C-alpha cells in the first residue's frame, strides 16, 4: 500500500514563486475598480482622522527611485494608520508651474515670444497634465492607495484662487513688499531664485588683491597710500562703490616698493609673502573706525569714488581685512551701502552680461569672461598686487546646474523678520524625525530676513498686483478677492489675457490713477509659494483639518516645502501647517554614489517592478535606514528577494496546511483551550503585534520587517512549523492535536497578513483572496491579536527552560550525525539528565517530548552524560523499525510495521 496517499499533505494554490510582476497589475486594477480608497474612508467614518499631507512632486518626466521610495513609505504610513483604526484621507498632489515645464515646452519648438504668453501658457498647462498622468500611473504601479481620481494640482483654478487669497492676506497684513535687493539670480534661467532653488558645487575661481589709491585721507591717510582689498569675483570690481573695514580691527601702513599698502595688522607677514614683497617696513597703525569716510579712486574708473565704511560683517580670517563693496551684488554690501546712502548700482543684465556703463572692454561679456578682462585691465593699471586660483563652494541653479550671481533687482518679497519669533516658536512645537531637523529649520529661519517670491517666468501663478498710473502697487483686499474670483472661474491665464483695468472690480477707482490708467505685474510667484500654499489649497479647500498630522519628504525639503509651508501657514493661519515632520535621505547606487543617468547607474522604478514586482521595491524601502541616504542595486534587490521568498514560503506553509483553505474561522478552536506549547506561539504573535504597531507608529519600518521576518524564519519555520509537520501530515484529519495546530496556523496567517499588509500590499491581498480574512480586501481590516485572555504568568519562563534543553539536544544530534552515528534525528533515542524542577517545568509545556524534539524516544535519567549548557544529553540509535507511513521508529507489531498512531489513523479511515 502506498501510505503517502493517506497523509494530510499540504495543498494550496498560493504559489511558491510570487510572479509578482504578472499578478500585481490585476490587483491594482481591482483596487481601482472596487474604489478601495473610498471604501477605506467609509469604513472609518466617524473615527479620528490622521492626515498625511502629500508634498507635491514636480510633474516632469517619469518617476525616479526617490519618488518611488517616498510614495511607498507614505503608502505604508497611510495603510498602517488605517489598520490602527484611523480615518486616513490621502490626496496625492502635483507641483506644475515653473521653469522645467517652460523649458520642456520650449524644447518642443514653442517660442513664447512668437506665440504670446497666454497661448504659451495653455501649451504648458496641457503638457503639465500629461506629465501628471505619467507619474500617476507610476505611483499606482507601486501599490499606492489614495484619491488619485481627484488629486490636487497646483494649476487647478481653485488651487490658484486660494493661493491668490493667501497672497492677498499676507499683503494686507503687511508681510508682502516690493524692494530693490540683491537676490540669487540665475543668468541661465533669467530669473530670481529662492534659497531652496540653490545648490552648492565646488568651482575654481580667480582671487585677486587690488590696491585703491587714497583720494581724500581725511587727515589720517596720505594720497600716496593704497587701500588693499581681496575678492573672489573680479567681475564685480567695475561695480565697486566702497571699501568696508571693521571698526575695532587694527590696520597698518606697510611701506613697500609697490607703494604704501594699508592692510590688517595681523595679516602683514602672510600678505607680503602673497604679494611677493620681501623688503617692507611696518609703519603707523590705525583703528578701523579712524578710516571711516576716507575716499579712494576706483582702480578702473578714476572718476568714481570708493567710500570707506565700517561694518561688523568684516572678518580677519581671510583676505586683507578690507572688503570690496559693490551694493548691487551682495547682501552685506547692500546693507552697509544702504547705511551709508550708496546707490544700488547694477551693471550686469538678466543674462549675466556686462552692461554698457562698464565700458567698451567689458560690454556684452559674460561675468565669467569679464573675470579675466578685469584682471588684465587691473594689471595694465598697476593696481593688481596678486592673483591665484582657489577651489571653493559656489551657488548654482539647481535646475540648470549653472552658476548664479547675487544681483540687485526689484522683486517682491515676503517678510520673515515680522513673523520670525512666531515661526521659531512653531518650529519648537513640531515633532521632528530625525530630531536634527528641528535645529536645521531653526537655523534656516533665524538667519533669514525675507523670501524673494517673484519670478521672471511666464508659466506660473501671477503676482496679483495692479499698479496705479503713478506706479503705486494697489494692495487692497477688494482687488485680491476679485482677482481670486476670476481665477477660480477661468484659471490664472485670465491674468495674462485681460487688460489691467479688466482685472479690477467693476467701478473701481483710485487716487493713484486719476485718469483710470492701470498696469499689471508681469512676474509670477515662486513655485515654492505654490506648493507652500497646499495646506490651504488642498487640505482646507477639501474640508481636511489644519494642521496636518504629518509632512514627509526628502531631507532637501527643509529648505524647500517644509520651509515655505511653515512660513505661509504661520503667516495666514497663525500656526505651523504640520504637527510632525519626517524626512528621508537620497537613493544612491551600491557604491554609495548618487544615481544619475549620465553616470549609467540610475535604476528606474519600472525596471524593478516589471522584473521583481512592486512588493520587492516596497520591502526594500521598508528595510533600509531611509532617514539617511540608502543604496539600491541588483545585489541589494537579490537580498531583498531572498527575504521575500522566505516570508512567502512561510505563508505558503501556513495556508497549505489548512486543508486547501477549507479550514476557516468557523473551524477554529477556542485559543484559550489550546495546549501551552501552542499558546506560547500565539503569545509570541501577540508580542509581535505590539512591537510592530509601535514601530509603525514611530515610522521604524525596518524594525517591522526585522520583527516579522525573524518571527517567521526562526520561531515559525525553524521551530514550530518544523516539529508540527508530524502532527499535520500524519494525525487523523480532525484530531484534537491537529486542530490545535491548524488553529495556530490560521490565527498566525490572519495576524501576520495584517501586519505585513502595509508593506507587502499585493502579496497580502493575494493571501486574503484565498483566505477571506476580509470579504473585500485585507486593506479594509485592522491589526488584531490572537484572542488569548487566560493569564499564564509562567508560560514564557517554562518555555524558556524547554527551549534551552532543545538547543542542547539539537547540538548533540548534530554531533551524532557528524560522527556517523545516525543520518536523521528521528533515528535517535535520547537520554537527558536535567533537574527534576526543570523536568517539571518542561513537561508542563510539552506533552510529547519525542515528537517535539523530532526523535523516536526520550528518557529522563540521573546518569552522568555529556554536559551541555542547560542539561546533559546522550544520543543513541533507536530500537525498532521505521514506520512506513510517518518514518518514525517504532517497536509495534502492526501490519506493515505501522506505528500505533498510524495504525489507529488508518483504522478510523
């Protein structure tokens, strides 16, 4: 007789191989067809809300791995919070205005100067929506759940109207003003930039030491003295209007063959060496304050005076202690120039080219080209003391990747000064993860005086300023509200299609326009003002509470979205738009290098999902230390896939031993009536629920993965599922022992499927489709415990004794196998010497020791045996023969050599 056919062998349609790439699209389509997101909201109607406000990615091109990691982790948060019992509205958003889309449309052959701004903007609008759709499909392919049918998009008329209202409130509250100041200016973009749009790269720059001959020494210096300055931007020398010194520093006259040089006293020796001067005499010393109001001749334009000013910004750690000052090209220069009533002189145009007033040698030259021309010119005039090239960090436009300059232009600003104390107070009320985020944001706000919010772009939300004919900006609530109404109805293109007078309320008059002539601002708003308004345009607009519970983006958003949202939210609503901020690092390749298409080391999310499946990508995102920079590559994917395979195979074993899924919740035994060894497993599962819920709550997703993987690999696969195979396969189908084990397996499958669901979103749905833990979706369930209610205070202690003995036994069995004493553990008969107290504890939790240890026979003895850590063990060859059905050794005399248990099972059958 073939006894194999009499065994209860595992059977399931849950495949060993996941085939995720093939299965996942169907699961995702089912979620959309069945409106899973709406069902999740309905299921938690009336429950406390948890709001994760989505920071809008920029809609340009396919999603990259950084996008994917961000969206996966957000989805894990949304799903885990839902499973904790919260109502979790999640509205994905997109940032759609600004330079990248303008540039992309221009590259398609559309010239805004030829077709007109309004038509150009319509093309940008359509292009942006195409990009949104591309990215929407990319995010859905990751298993993300949210209101993707109704996302918020910064080009939507209602969103734009809310943004205009926000601008209007800030303006009428005195927080918006127009001013001439040096700002970050990108010649490559021909636009002002915000701090968040600036990145720093190392560049090599010429540095020069220049002497300015004294014109009026005010009785302190002589006309043959020279003030020596140092600068890393020779192109700004033509714009020099002053020289700044520190009021308390000591300066000295140094007589040299190159003239009497005025420099900082502490730097004389190093400077003379720098200038190649060996013979010099140190003369009279002066305090910086004594040099105030002295004038010098400009080294290139003798008709221009350079004024000596005193300022605390001057340092003594580099240069000469005398700072070249061009008020049009630096904030310190601008501030001290303003103090001394110097004009804000700008001689460089929007494209970074020198203007006509720079003279014939320089006009039309870029600032980079001007550097060498200025150096050559200074050399000819005998004003250059030294030059060298240095490598230093220099600001670049983060989109064009090209250098920027500081350039004074008339721009619109949002004042930080007026609300700084309130902003800092709000920063300290927020929970920051990682904790260093608080200090980083504090420093950014404390060091910032204003925010340049105007951009010289066509594709953006207009700055809604109407000017009177005398040039006065009309900043009135009535106007802002009217413009907001127009934009809510027709979109922001209405600003560019209508004349200024047609954008005003009907019958509007102003003392600033007695003739009824009005003009309108042509600049658009910084895109960070767009996204920084999303708490109002997306959350409040849709009835979602303010502030959000969480903002979660990359660490670059401390200077970006976290920053702008805080400023706008606090300015308009009086408090931070977020209660907590979580940030993640960047995705690097396996060698720790930043991923880049140009470096051929970038991996597209679609490349991973079509080969491995989205659940592998999700498992990776939750396994790494995402709060720091993390790596991705084929080796890493293989490791993650190995982990996934172990988890999947454990699930497969659980399901396969539930009688082809016919063992259901109706067949469960009361878990409180199970044996202590079975209740021990449920206790471990309950502890895992507590651990994982806490880890989910604290965004420690790697701890969830580690906890569940370890439990399933060690406590289940290597221990419980190993020894219970004998019960599951060989016992009578409905025996008490088998039903107890199946109860544990079913409860374990149910609990673990829920715990994994936020991470392995598709795999757990596949399991639920078989098991029907929920009739519709695993993502409509809650985390749950086993249902144990009977107190058993010594269970873990007693089990620890048993497991310590088991560890020793396994070691002894392995030694016996290596010695050739036996091939399989069930060939062994054990003698164990352990204290009577320990025996008592072990027997209280283990009913069948031989079965539990997977050997043929166990005998306790007081004989001296080989000592191990917890007990003494002797391994002997079992007496008897092998049962042809269960393969355990037996001395029974049943037909075919069956053991007593197998004979009884077959007799009942």
